[in-house]
């Protein structure tokens, strides 16, 4: 019996769009797939921009090879920068199997896929160099190789993977991904592969041809300059970008007083970044407000402390604690964000004094959120800053460095600080995560007091609350006795607004 043609089988696989792979693939996708399905060469490295069907095509190629070419009871393996990323490949294969009606031919489990008739399987493996030695894979798939760091473990893992290819006749190695840092393991492999006659390499820079102009611009706006070069243009570029520009900082600085007085009814958030040995401590207080240009986070006040003489390079934390308590009371702060590793004891004291501390978790995701909140707010002029010398200095020197695939954090060069900016970033991350208030709606059943509601169940903005108070003062005694609701300009029961909708 003649084995099915792997390219024909791959072309019939059904994607999550409902279309077959063959009817959707571009010419360069077909070229890459045909080369990976052929018997020679046995080593492949495809470099593509984000959104250009890397994982889907790798999954489709692996499934087609398992069903048509893999020897009986052969073992194949999938690796990525971590086990979670490699399971995405397995989930993609499972989706192709289910949509294409191959459930009777292929068994998909939590860690592997197995062809029922032959016993050939592909398993997701941990990114552990030591455990990769001794394996005899027929097929090895390395997803997002460009993101693999040049650590001892990942170098050992790659050595085990590449040296295993000659161990099994007809075996093959498929690596796919986008570009990363020039010092990454993936960059070294790409350099060697492009110079070797035993490898087939392909480079397909983005943006993806099926992206709209809006997709391209929105993605460019969300990425730093080096991320755009690496993730979209497939260039091996260092992930070290300035957080902002002097022009953006200057545009976000307000003139006049360094300190804005508290306003009754406004929700304030504070953040405290406690410096450890020989470092600054920064405190910021801010609030969000709606303007004609959109939502803006206003930093009302910042404070910073430097280590004093004869203190062993440490800030006087008792002074920090008392000042923080005073400002939290003055501004009626709703939440005080802090890093538990630095200020757990101090925030415990503040909590007993009536302040509500809420931990900001500085995990990889938390650091990424803080850095990107600052990056986007400064770029879009969505933050108003006081003209504070320390804040200006930090904003001009802090950089964004990559910590993993698609994640960054702030980093300050030696001899500089980022403590005040970190406090501002925590305020930004907190307030931008809160839902924005929508237009108000006011109703008043007969004999009941007027009730204020806003869209999204959000708290009414200060202008809305002031408008309610003004309307209440202007309502006549007859209106109150009749139980008529308040008519607040701009709210959902504003007759002009209702007529405009009609």
C-alpha cells in the first residue's frame, strides 16, 4: 500500500478559520512546508515575523510527518523556551486533529500525540538539557528558537538535540520562530545554519501579509523599537530601549506648582518604592481624570528620600513611614501600592493606622506591566507629571530591557536611580487597570430619593457628582414633591442627549 503524500495530507488539514491549510497558505508557506516534508536536507530553520503562522505550520508539518513518514513506534519530541510554550504546539496539533476528522487515527493526550496504527508519537518535553541526552528522536521540533537564552542549560539542550540527528536514519530537525537578541542561542544557531550546506534556512520578515493597515499601526504602537525589529522585521537586535524621549517627558510635565492639593470626592492612589541599601525611596500620589484628549493619570505629588550621612547608606524609614501616613490621610488615599519584599513591616504599621496597603507583585508579568504602562503613557501624553528634578532625571536615563519572550522591565544604569519613576509606574498601572466611568444616569421613583448610576458600575467622576449637586440645588419644591428625577446635562436622562440619539 502506497503511503499518502504528506503535502497532500497537510493541505487538507482544517484550520481554526474553517478553511483548509492548502487553500489558505501563501507560496512561501508551501515552499517551507514542502522542504520540511522532503527527505533532504534534514535540518531546517525558518525565521518569520509575529503572526505569520509559525506554530500552526510547525504543528501541521509535524502531524503530516507522523501520519505519513514516521517509522512504527518511533519517538519524536517538541521543545520550546519552556514547557508551557511547547504545549501550545501540542494544543495546535490537537485542534488540527479534531477539525480534520482525524480523531480515529490520532490519539491526543495531555503531553503527546500518537498515531494509533503505527504507535509513532510526538511528546512535549521540558526544557532540560540533562534529560535530553540519550533520546533517539525521529523528529525534533524546536519552537521559538530565537527566544532561547544562551544559558548553560539551554546550550546543553541544544547540543543534545543537534547531536541526536545522526543517531536515527532519516530523522529530521525543524526549528521555527522569530528573531531575538544577538546574544541569544537562537542567533548563534541561525548564524551557523545559514553558513552550513546541511541546513535549509528561510527568512520571511513581517508584517504578515494578511494584517490590515490598522493591525500594523496598532502593533507598532504597542512595541518598543527593538521589539518591532526583532518580532516583526526578524532582525537580531538588542532588547535595550530608552523608556522615553526628552520630548515626551517635557510634554508630560505640567507647569506651576509641584504639588496639587487634594480635591474632595476624587479617588487617589499612592505608591511607595522603598530603597534598600544605598538607594532612594520614592512616593507618588495620583488620580485619573477624563479630558478632551482622553483619560489622563495625574501625578499630584512625588517625594523622595536619599540616605543621610552616617546612616550606613540607608534611608530613615521612620521618616518615610510618617510622611507616607500623613499624605495618605491628606489625600484620603484609596490604596497604597507597595512591593512586599521591600516594605512589608512598614505597610503593616500603616495598615494599623488606617491605610489600605495593596501589594504590587513584581513578578515578570508585574514588572512588564509597570514598564509598559509608563512607556505607553509617556508616548501618548496620557500622564501629567510634576516638574520634579529627580523624576526628570530618572525618566531620561531608565531603559527597557527584555527579560523573556515579549516581556520587559525597567533598568537603570549604574549610578542612577528609578525609585520615583517606579512609584509613578505603580500608580499608573493601578489606575489604568480600573474601569473608566461612563455617562451618568439619574432616576427617581415617586417618593424616593434620586439615585446616581454610571455605566460599568463605576464610581461617577467628580464633574458628574458636582453636576448632580448643582441640579439638586436648582430643582424646585414642586419637582421634589412630584418625585421628578434630576436632569443633569450630559447624563443618560438629558433630553438633549436622548433627542440626539433619536
